[in-house]
């Protein structure tokens, strides 16, 4: 991990809700939050072999697996990217169920093994652009979220999808940190959730996900900043109103609900016009919708792209 200089890293949370910080520390002055730490790799289990994807893959070089599995944002385990892997080692991902309900005809709870059997993983090579201005290229395994949503038959009143990560303070020490309200919550508009590029990932580089990448099941939305791609999901609800999502609640002036990658809209504390590609030496220009505009821009005809963030 020595390729990655900590001086280049701008943690998402360095601005932390003052209210929360004060509440947690019981003191009257707030500064930067102290980061914690650790490291290692968890065991893996085989997945059924992927079917090929109809989706075009980027020409970009794949990010080395060591970086994909060794440099992570997963605050439930650690605020230090290089320590998430070790702290999350041994995270229990079996048995695991995902309850899909809310405004649907057929609410159902799926076991993770049944999901993988029902929707054989396809390989999707996507760019992942973190809001902190670094990026990776990851060969995911997964299935379109739309297939899962079709199983539960959303009602016409359903307009959004709300996702929740596991809440288990015995396994996730970071859920004691006051950076976010736990469990981590994310959301999509229903048309975004049904878009073919939106997948539920169960693996990467041909293997099951490791805990640090969101095992056993995480969302991947390649045209949005990485924080939308919520990890270790246990609950999915179809809802009528825009969900209140974790980052948007913690710092509403910095993280919006849409969070579409947009080089033209700066983060209040840094530019989004370029990005550091992990494992590569030079910075790259950041692309509108992370380069997926041809596929997704039609979803945003009514959004003002000067402030879509
Ligand atoms: N539950 C949960 N999901 C999460 C996060 C998190 O802290 N908790 N971090 C997000 C952020 S900021 C990014 S950039 C991606 C990183 O995914 P990766 O570590 O698999 O590359 O996961 C996202 N999903
Ligand atoms: Mo991120």
C-alpha cells in the first residue's frame, strides 16, 4: 500500500457533523476525527462461474486485486482504508438473508445462496469513482438489481429503493464511531435501481466478495460516487419517498442523494475535475457520469447538472 500516499487522501468524513461529534465526545470543541486501524485477508468461497456480459467494459486497465481488496472504505470496520481488510477478517457472511419488502406485492426474504443460484453472476468491469477523488477499475460479479426487484413486484406507489447494511456492533466495531448514524443507509430512484448497469455484486476477480468489499452482497452503481454502492446489505425496501441516506444526513452540504459523478461540480473541500487511479502514476480527468453518460443521462433530463450533486 506504499503506492498510496496518505497526504493525497481526503477522507470523506473529515468534516463530521458537529452535532454528532459534540454529542459523542461530550466536549465543546470539535476538530478532525481520530482515525483508527489494522490488516489481512479473509477466506473466500467459490461462486458459480460467470456468464459473459452484454455490457461494454471500459478499456481502462484493471486495478490490481491487492488494491481492490486492500484499500477500502467500509467505516463499519475502520476509518483507515488500509486496515479495513484486517479488521473485517472473519466477518460472518453465512448464513445471510436479505429481506426485500415495502411497497411490493410479494415481500420475500432470500438466502444469499438462493440468490446466487437464481441469478447466476455475470462479470461487469466498471470504474468505481470515490467522492474522495480516487478511482479503481473492478471486475465485479453480480446480477442486475432489476431482476431481484421484479421478483417482489413493486407497487405503482413505489418510487424509490432504500438499502440497509447489517447492524451488528459485536462484529462491526466502527458502528461505535459517531461519524454516521448506523446502520448505513443508501437509496436510489426506482428507475435508477432498475437500470441495467445497476448490479447487486456477490464477487470480484472471479471469486466471492471478501468482507472488506461488502460480502456477501453489495450494490454497485458505476455512474455514482462510491458511497452510493452500499455494502453487506440485509434489507431492501421499496418506498414512496426519497430515503434519508447516511451521508446526506451526516453532511448535507457535501453529499447529495443523487451523487452522480460530475467533474463540473466541486466538493466544498476539493475539486472533482480529476482523479487518482489507484495503482497508476498519473491523474486522469473525471468524466461526467463516470463515463457512463450514454447509458444513463436520459434518467436525468429534469436534473440541473450544475448542481446534480
Ligand atoms: N456499508 C457501507 N457501505 C459502503 C461504505 C461504508 O463505509 N459502509 N463506503 C462506501 C464508499 S465511500 C466507497 S468509495 C465504496 C468502496 O468500495 P470498495 O472498498 O469495495 O472499493 O464503498 C461504499 N459502501
Ligand atoms: Mo467513497
